[in-house]
């Protein structure tokens, strides 16, 4: 009986591991102000939806807000509700790419012109063809800007993009949000201006 009790946790762990949903790679581009002496991972924060994502998609955005908040805590920020030191502005989106057109076009997702504040002079844009297969692809994107609330300066921003077969578990909002946020904050704050691919 003791042997069964000891083996049971190992069986449960192996079953949970087998249930992990495989997801495709994530392309990530980030900008930061580390070269200017800005430090990261200290202070309180709050997350909010912004732009088109905030207009009427608060329910759909909840997995993205939760995923970003989780990653912010992992890198050292302390969660709060009011009077936070930093604001993490979250945008998300999904696009279905169908292969039934004559020549499927690549899809680009950008953070926007605000990245010019880092000296790049242009927004982040990640574009690649997602519709080479026979099934429709669902492209999920997550963009985050961290603002210092005392002076409204953007101290970090990044965009993560991933594609998955439409209707697959990997395309589900909760799974996509977690994967995108993990990739976006990997090795935070990252190398400014560099695009990486996270498996």
C-alpha cells in the first residue's frame, strides 16, 4: 500500500506533463532604456487594456491581462491596484489567415510609432507568411508598454507574435496568452531592438 502511495504522485505528474499543449515558436521584438540607466524589476505596477483592445473586449482580454501581470511579478514588480509606480499597457489581437486566396499575403503586427522614442524612428513590425499549409492559421499577438507613471515615460515595450492552426488547443486564448507573455518577458528586459524567436 505504501508503494502505491509513493508512486501515485509520479503517475499524476507524468499525466500532467503529457497534457502540455505544444505551441509554435513566438517572434519577439523589444525596446528598453537600460542604456540610459533605467533599472527594471522594482516598484509596484498595474495592468490595463489600451487602444482598440480596451474598447469592448475586456472579457476577451482577461487572459492577456492575467498573463502579463503574472510575468511582471516574476521579474520583480509588486502588484497593486491604486497609485502604482508603473503601468503596463496591454494590447492583443488575433487574425485568421485563410489559404483559399490565390496568393496568401503575409501579416504584419506592430507596436506603433511610439517606439521612435527609443531612437528607432519607426514602429516594430513583425511580418511572416502564416498560410502556407492547407488549413487556416490563427495569428495571436501581444504588445505591452511599461510606463513610469511619475512622468509618463515609456521605459520598455515589446511585441510577441505566434501562429497556430485555427481550432487547435494552441490557438485557445488562455494558452496563447500565456505563451506570448512568457516569450515576451523572457530574459527581461532583453536586448533593445533585437528580434528573437522563442521556441
